[in-house]
């Protein structure tokens, strides 16, 4: 069991990402892609951060 609360932070981030991506979707399939992106948003965030830091 996770005792430091990071699961709750991830859950809130997941919900926020779902709202953002699905809210900006113009078609059903873009909404599906948004759902998939919302599941992996931490990996994308870390990748972009590392790319920025060089």
C-alpha cells in the first residue's frame, strides 16, 4: 500500500488529463487517443523535462 500519497496525486493528475484531452477532442477517435495519452502523461512529462534539461 502506498503510504506517501503519491497515488492520490497521480489520480488527480489522471482526472485532470482526461478532462483536458477529452474536452479538446473534436472526434471520437481523438477522444480515444486523449484517453490513452491521459494514462501515460507522467512518462510524457518526464521525457519532455529530461529533453529540456539536456
